[in-house]
C-alpha cells in the first residue's frame, strides 16, 4: 500500500449522554408516539447541552452529524457522532 500524503478533511468524535425514562414497565407499554414523546422530554435539555458542548469542545468548530438512541431498563443512552474540519 502506498502512503497518503493528503491530510484528512475532517476529524471525528463521539459524545454520549444518559437519560432517565422513568419506570421501565411504563415505557415498555407506551405506543411508538408516546415513546418518542418520552425520549424527547428526557433528552431535550441534554441535547441542547451536547450541541453547545460540540460547538466549543477542544477549540470548537464541531457539528453533530448523527445520533443513536438505545433504551434499556428505564434508561436511555444517546450517542452523537460529531466532526470538524481537520486542523493541524
């Protein structure tokens, strides 16, 4: 394999946060719309904080590309993929 002398265009990082969905049995019995509402309620403030953190993390310039949500046992983890232009 040859070497690539071109620096990468972006650098990437992952930020995660944990949210409380309340009683596990209640959440499991929710309709899909109720689950969406519960997730939005649990993560609205943390998501705004993540967006602010991403914008200022390690010199700033980060943007949120995508997110993933995993709910288990009344808790949910939201993971954000962030990137910024590569600078040396």
